[in-house]
C-alpha cells in the first residue's frame, strides 16, 4: 500500500470552495480504486494549512489514477473548482507507506 499525503496552503477566506474541491476528490479517489482517509481542515483560529491522505494498493495503481488528470472530464471539473476559486495557494505531496497497529 502507498499513501499520498497532501499538504495544502489554502486561502482561509475560501474554505467553502476548498470543501467543495475536497469532496469531489474524495469521491474520485474512491471511484478509481483508492481509499480516501479524509481532508483535515483548520479547526481553531486563523490557519492556512490543510492536509489530505489517501491510499492505493500500489504506486502502479496510483499512477493509473493519476493518468486521468487533465483528461477525464470529472477530474477536469473537480480541478476547475480549485483553479477558479483560488482556494489552494500551494500544495505538495509526499508518498508514504503506513505502519498500522495490526499490520
């Protein structure tokens, strides 16, 4: 299993747009064989940080999903939320493998 950890810098004044963006990506990850572990949004005070984690069975499975970016109409529409709203200022991703309590 491989887990993608996304670190976002967001515009806190556009949190509703970010939530719409996040809900679409949770749906798309699940629809294309991944497990989305959720988005983690600011809860207290002013913050411009958000995180997301999702897993695929392998890097190859993630790459099949990733190949749909910019091509599949649903992926394009989901990314348009980010582009048009300006809710994401910056992001980076890291790939990790989980060590689970009973694994």
